[in-house]
C-alpha cells in the first residue's frame, strides 16, 4: 500500500480568521486519506495552536521540515502567499494557491502596491 500524500496547507496571513477556519475544515476532510500539516505564521494566535508556526522569511525551512508532496497556499489578499509560493516552486513542489478575497486585487490603490 502506498504512503498517503503529504499535503501542507499554509498561509502567511497574520490574521487568517475565516480563511484559517476554512483551512482547518479542509484539513479535517483530507485527513482520512492524506497526511495533512497546517502552517500559520506565529502571529496568527489561536489558529496556530496545534499547527506548525513559522516566521516570515523561514518558508524554505518550513518546507524542509514538513517535506510535503503538495503545497496548498491560502492567501487572504493579493499580496499574501507569494513567499510561500516561491519557496514551494523553488523546492520543486506542485503548488496550489487559493486567493480567498481576489476582488481586493482590483482595487486601484492595492494594485499600485
């Protein structure tokens, strides 16, 4: 029997709120057939409990520690998740990036950033 696929569900959002709840729900749904790790930045507070926490700039170290087969990055707003996505791509991982509030990217003030 093959080992279960290792999936890392991660965000670098310091305030993942509803997105973090979604990630936990997804993790529970995948858990029976996958090896799932949740990762939140240390600043995420109570959502980080029971999950791996990491500091900005330590994305490659997170990937090295977890060694996932797939990285699923969750971004609450357009500028989140880029470092995680780049680290996953650099590690040769398949990366899925879900933007939970993509409408924010169309705001001219945010597009300029």
